[in-house]
C-alpha cells in the first residue's frame, strides 16, 4: 500500500485488522510526512520516539477485537496536557512547561491504542480565528487560491490540527471549540470537525480558556472517522465536575445514511447582510441535498441570534480573565527577569506583559473590565441573560419537532494570513458558530463544496443535546450527497 498517511481511520483500521498493514508502517509514513511539512508549521513539538513505541505496542495487541483507534497516528492540539511533553497552549508564558500528568482525553485515546505523532500549533490559549496569535508563529493552510502563492489561514484556534489533517500529516487530530475553533478551521481546510454537547467529553487536563464554553472534539478526514474518534474521547470523568454521566452510544453504528422524515430547520436569522453569493448557494444546495435524501425542510426562527456574538465576547473574556490569573511566573512557565528592588507585584506585571501576546492581553483586559464592580450587571449579567434566551430559542425549535439545523459554517472561505488586522472583523468569523457554544449543543462542520478560487467551504449541522449519533448520521447523509473529495495540491 502506498501513501499510507492518506488513509482514513476506518480504512487503516480495516487494513490492520486484515493483517495488510502494521501500525509501525503507518506511523513511519506519517512521521515522514510531518518531517517534510515544515512550511505548514502545523506540528510544533514532534514526538517520534513516543510514536514508534506506541505503534509497536499497538501491533502487539492486534486482532479483530482491538479498539478502532488501535495503531492510528494522531496529532494532539497543544492545549491538551501530555505527560513529559511540552504543553504550552501556544503561549510564551508556559514556555518549558512539561506536565506530570495526562489529560483525560489523551489518556482515553492512548488506552484505545492511538499513536501520538506530536503536538499541534494553535492560537495562543485558543484565542483567535486565524492561528496568527501563536508563540510558534502562524500555522499555514495547505490549500492555495488557484495559482496565487499567498499563505492562507487554516482558521483558528485549532489551525494546526486542521492543517495537519487536511495535508495528510496524521489520520486525525484533537481540537477544542469555545466559539467555533473546531468547526471554522475544519470548514477552511476541507475536513470534518465536530463539537460535542458540553459535558460529553472531559475537560480535565485541557488548558482552560472559557470553562462554560470549552469542549474538545475530533478533527478528521470524514464523518465516519469523526464518529470513531468521538467514541474514544467521550465518557463520564469524575475529575471534571461538568462531565455528564450519560452512556456513550456507538456513534459509528448510527451511520446508516437514512434520514427519511427527519426535520431539518433552516434559520432565517443566519441570512446575514452582505453574505457572499457562494455561501448562500452552498447553503441552498445543501438544503436541496438533504431534501432529496428524504428530509423535511422547515423554515425556523432563532430570534436572539443577533445578540450571540456580543454576548459571547463578554462571557468568554470574563472567564478567560479568571482562568488566566493563575499564570504569574511563580510555579511554572516563563518568569520575567527582575530589576533590583522589584517585588512580587513587579514580577507579576513583567511576567504577564512578556508572556501573554496582544490578543490574550486584549481579552484579559476586556474580561476584567466586564467583571469589575461598576460594570458586572451592565455587561456580564446581561450577557448571561442573553445566553439563556439563545438556549431557549434552540429548545423551542427542537421541541417543535426539528431534528437538526443546517447553516453555513463560516461567512467566507479561508483568507490570507495578515489580511485581517481589525479584531472586530476577526471576531465576525465566529458569527455562525458561537450560538452552539452558548447553548451547549453539538455542532458539526462538513465540507460541501469549493468557491470560485478553488477553496473549500463547509456547512454546519446543529443537533439536540446528547444526540451526536443522530447529528452524525445527518452529516453522513450530507457528506455522501455532497461528494466532496477535493484535496490541496502539495506545495509544502
């Protein structure tokens, strides 16, 4: 078999179970691909020695009853703590930090036999939509606009994960999604990404951004792989107080492709002013595909959608300012050099000024402001009330018989790195995705077409809480109808 790194999880699993392939062979193919991809800057901490060791162990436990992820090479976003391996959240302030513990998600993946190729680039502390805030430098999208050599964003914050999966450096990767950080980069790079229901996947050992919004999920080459990987990542964790004690269904078994009679909601509020014609057409084409597959299309209203972005950019920075207060240079990570006579206050100030990048500083300051004594009710409490209204909008729609909601994933295709300097314009990238985090719902981005420049575009499906199996089945039906098979031409 050639081009082993281009296999999907399901194809590699089946080949290994038949004895046609070993994890060592597959892992070496991926390690070679990683070594040849420095121009993408997707992998920031390589772990070939761990990978080879885990691959040998996976081959030793071969058989038909081993877990589906046994021997599968993955990339791990730098937000997940991995024992003895740098885990910096792409921030200078965590320079040199090597945890003495393993995150629950990576523990579960390794227990399932997965192989770690290394840690992946991301926006600093997951704050960004373009992977331009990383201490490691920009991650680069493997896709190009026609004959234009401009480097494009892979999206953010899980930009390294998206770039690595799209370029076939690994078979899949972990991502995290606080306001769209799995779904937006998945759409920008032509891959599949699912944000599960809040509480489905443990947050323990994942560096926190906004604790009531963060959720980890898989970034994969297709919907079946997303189902396989989500199965391994999910489950109750007593170490995480927000982890739900709910059984994990067999997500792969749910992929029948039969959606006859399923009601798909089309929210009128997502028809934004100035939406590109290509996004509008993609959405209507996707709607037609689901209708042709037997789904019932229903126009719905989510009236508080227009308040989602401002509410999100009050709540997320507020939680970030609280979570990031622990980074002070005392126990771990970067510590600023102090002048004679400097005390602990100066150490805090200098360490944070040096360690946090401009976007993190901006959000910490916004968050501290909205939580301050005179503004708590005017901003933070009001945003929380809006969040409750947004959640109620979705509950009303689902109670009215809607099974899933179809929307665009992003307001555009990938833009050039360095093109978008205005922070407010950058925040607009999350316009279709933040509602899902505010309501704690599952959402999946599926590649469904390309724009006139040849760049991938994604559609988003939003599901009922804890109904990832049903959501993935609708996504599977959409994937089959769209028939997206385009890949970026290798230039890196």
